[in-house]
């Protein structure tokens, strides 16, 4: 016979009762500069789900967002709400879930070629109605992060306008990428995927450059007046779907696919590019499906310098069929 130990039982609370006993965070609205003088102070005390409202003014600071918060300009246009950073990347986002950046001008005021306007390094980040200029790169998405960038302007950066690499994904819509000294949009590395629709990419070195086994899908974009090609797809394993776009007046050519890259190039207006509408080398010729593209070297007089804001790229393509 083994004596049984007598223990005092502890009541077990249900999961619902446990949750009810925990204090619940109520999502807060934080106002800058009313509640805090700087955005950095607001970020320090913010919790996941909070929204930081930024009033018009110049904010000389660099920001690191490691929480799932929204930072949005309000009571004015993004032109009136400026984040100005020198000697640092202006915005670095490392959220775990979903973060949002809206209605801001993000400016790097630095003579070096090192710091960026917006670096997205983790999480899912939505960027809307922002203006980004002056950086080494305007927007950088890497390290497997995912970003949605819409109705933004990325311009006058010292290098690439939008750089996506390291297995990241980007959905770029209804934005203007222009006057960057490097490429307009650069897409590289295995598992990196970019989708573009309704954008205006112009006056960069290359308009869009895809390589290193990355993937690009682009529809209804207007890509024009770039120094080299409108779109370049380079290296074996790299693939692009390019359809319903207008690519005009690019210095080297409309679309260039080479070194074993593959592409579907269909229903595009490739007129008026200086060297060639569509260039394929021997390694890529059999890997490219090219159909129903407009390829004359001279632009029709009615399409000389078309206004992207007046009609979509798809409408421009249909106009010449």
C-alpha cells in the first residue's frame, strides 16, 4: 500500500476567461507635434495597431519603425509634411506584421551616395501618396519583405529609384519614377517578384532592369525617355511578362532580353525607340514569346510626347492598332 499525497487543487481558468482577465490595448491615435514634438518620440511609445498623425512641418530626423503602426501625414498635402534626414536613411521599416506609411515627403539631404529615402526590411508595408527624393535609392525592399507602393513619386535620387532584391516582393501601382541617375526600377535575385501596373517610368538610365533569376510582371505602364532600354531582362532563369505597355523614345531600345533570360512580350507599343523596338540575343530568342507588338521606329504624330495622366498606356496601345 502506497500512501497518496494530498495536494490542493488549483482552479483552471478557461482560455476565454484568461483573455478577458488580460488588459486589452486600445488602438491609440497619436498626434505630432501636439502629443509629442517628434515622430521618433511618438514611435518610441506607440504600440502595435496605433496610428501616428503628423501635422504639416519639417521634421529633421531619421525614423526606425519596428512596430506594426501607421505613420500618416494629415491636415495637409504630402508637400507640406516633410521628413528630412542627413547622414542616415530617412525611413527604415522592420515591422513583424503590417505597417503603413502615407502622405509624406521623405527627403535625404546628404551629399553622399549611401543613405536611402525608404528601406523596407521585414513585414508587409503599404506606402501610399508619398514623395521620395535625394537618396542613394528612393525605395529599397529586401530581405524577404513585402511592399505595396501606390500613388507615389520617386524622383531625383542619386542611384536607383526603386530597388527590390533578396527575395522581396513589390506591388507598384499608379506611381511615377523619374529623373533618377541610376535605373528607374531594379529587380534582382532568386525569389524576388515585382508586379507593376499603371506607372510612369522616365528619364532614368534604364527604365526597368530585371536580372539574377528575379520575376517581373508589368501591364499598362508608360516607360519612356530613358537613357538606355525601356525594359531589360538579363541572365538565365530571369523571367518577365510584359504586356499592354507603352515604351517610347528610349535611348537604346524598347525591350531587351538576353543571356538566356525568358519573357512574354505581347500587345505592347514599342514605337519610336532609337536602336531597336525589341532586341533578343541567340540565347534568349527561343525563350521569348513576342506577339502583336507595334515596332516602327518613328512615333505617329498623334502620339508624340503623350500625356500619361490623360490616357492610360493601354489606351495608347489601342490607339495605334
